[in-house]
């Protein structure tokens, strides 16, 4: 890779910030003061604050608070057996009052409202009502859900209800994967994902890392329903041995293993979100599991450019946990 000195310097900054973001994602419930995070990035406090804001479009404190709120929102929808106070402390807030105030300011609704209106069971019931009443008048909340998918997420809700394709799903314990990755910040589009993987392969191919033993993985760290489009984080990853170290072009991280529902499919990459919703609605809703709060990811098995229909052959890997009675 031939890079100018300016490009090399920017890559070094991005490398350090990605390392810091990884630390925040795994330690968001801890005390994350500016000095500690500047040490992780190996910058002075002043330069770290300035560079972070310039490259991320928000201050360090704003980023940490947003990550905590997004983690808390997911817990509110899934962990119905935990109190809001427990979730507040688990998400790094000093008190339930501080949490409620920050949550309302960020999302415009209270934590209680999210727990009541946006939980897993409520979403399933709304989806079932939509499927059963295609020719009937929908309630306001059902219409809002349809509009959300159709216009904001650009997903055909009708295709989600279609059962004309068999779902090949199995439940497995996946190991943790040590990966090199290139991170993209912005909307989850086919083009942005392809660009991130292009940069990753430009680094991995000359090093002999693209082989039959390697796993090519795409990790969605953000939930598009909670995170602004321009702040979504996606990692294009390839598994690497312990001898491979991070450098100015890639970072290294470990993707946590555990129990996953794995849907093996061949799809048009433009319809990937619809396939994810089909997995949730047609398989997960009738299983003995519920979603976990670990990030989802895809394992890719082909180069779509060489596929006659430009389709991707991949595993959709959904983190799950048992339903509680």
C-alpha cells in the first residue's frame, strides 16, 4: 500500500480511535474518564479530545453516553426480569434518576415507555397483527411500524411475511474469533460494506491471510433503530492467527462467541435486512429462544462478484439466549 505521509498519519489516528472505541464497547459500564481513554489511545488528553471530535463528529463524553444509552435501550427491550434501576447501573449510569433524564433527552421517551411499547413480545404481536390484517385498518402503532420499515429502513414488510423460501436454521455454540478488521462509519449499504471489505482484502491478500482456514465476517455493532445513520459502525473482518498484529491499516479484536442461531442462505445483498427480519419473525418467534444483546454478524463464503446472480452465500449469526418462564 503506497500512502502519502498525510494518509499514514490519518490511518494512525483512526487505528488509535478504533482501539478506543473497542475499549468503550467492552467497558461501557465502567468509569470511562477522559484520562483513561486518552491512555488507551496513547494521546495526551488535549490531543485525544480534539482528534476524537474531529474524526467522530462528537465529543468523547457524547460518544460514551450514546453507547451507554443504546446498550440500555436494548436491555430494556430484552431483559424484562431486570428493573430499570438495575439496567441503569449495568449501563454505566450513576443513578436511575440520571439515567432517566439522559434517556428522555436523547430518545424523547422514558425508559418505562420503551420497556412497555418496544419490547420483544410487543414487536412480535404487532408483526403478527400486520400479517393477519393486510386488508384491514391498522392501529396507529401498527401503521407506524409499517411506515418505519417501508420508508426509514427501506424494507418491504410484505416480503418479510413471505414463507416461500425455506429457512435453514441451526443453533450452535460458536467460538470466539480473533480478527483483523477495517471499520466503516455510516449507513449500512451494500456499497459501504463492499468498500470496507475491499480495503481489508487489499491488506490481507498480500500477507497470505485469505485461505481456506480463514473466516470472513461482517459485524454490525449498531442498531439502525437506535443509532443515527451517520454513526452506525460496521466492521469488515477476517480471522487471523496470534502472530498477526495490528498496524496502521487494520485493528485487531476478539469477537465473543457463545450460543447463536445460524441461518445459512443465498441472497441478493440488497435484501439482507429483510432476511434478518424473516429470521426473527419466522424462526426466533416460534423457538425457545430470545435475542441476546451481543452484536449480530455475517460469515461470508463467496465473492459476490464471481456469483452468476451477484448473490452472497452466507450465515446470518444471531446471538440468542433461552426464554425464561
